[in-house]
C-alpha cells in the first residue's frame, strides 16, 4: 500500500504564488519514497541554487558553514543540479534506488536522490545524502525546500 501526503494547490491557485511548491510526499513503502515539486509561475526556474533537506537545522549551512546538517544514516541535504523546471511542470524526485520495484520499469523520475548522472541530486559535501533505504519517516518528518547562493553573507530563503 502506498502512503502519500498530497498538498492541495487550492490556496496557491486561489492567491497566486511566485515560487516552487512541494505538492506531494510519498513516505512508504521505502521503495516508493518520493517528493514532487511544482512550478506554478509563468517563467522557468533554474534549480542550481535550490536545496532540499530533512533537518530543522538546515539554516546552519549559511550561519555555521555546516553543509551537511542532516542525520548521516537516513537524513539528506541535497542540492539540485543545474537544470530548469518549466512553467506548470512538476518534477518527481525519488529517494530510493529501488524505486522501479514499486513504480515499474517504465517510470522515469525527473531526479534521483543518489547517483552520478545528470538527473541526480548533488551532495552538499560527501555523505550529505544518507545511506539508508528509508529516508522519510512515516509518522513525522520535516522537509524544507530552500534557495541559497552559497555565500555565507547571503541569507537562506525558505521556499516551501
């Protein structure tokens, strides 16, 4: 059984938005773990300075230079590769290398949390993407999408 948390776009569509939105988080089974982000704007958004993290101390990347604030085993702090998400598009990011066991061989995610090719999320430093199969806790988990240009004197901007 798949368990997911779908975030309705009703409010963002009603009031408009000028930034990316996390629209779906799948937490179980482990092979199905994924995150979907949506670009509701009228312009493409380059993701090269965007990050996703599951730790409440993500801000320490900027304030203390800790580029891997998440738990080493099953946490993650990852930077998006230099790609753009077009207006109205949704990117599906899988967190488990065995995703095809759940989604099937024909499913091709936009990004993967691990790996070394063009559609892989990037480690912020070695080990910033945890090694366990289950990265999202089924009962409680913080997930933050944020923007930062990597300059310690520039503030991190929470996106969603």
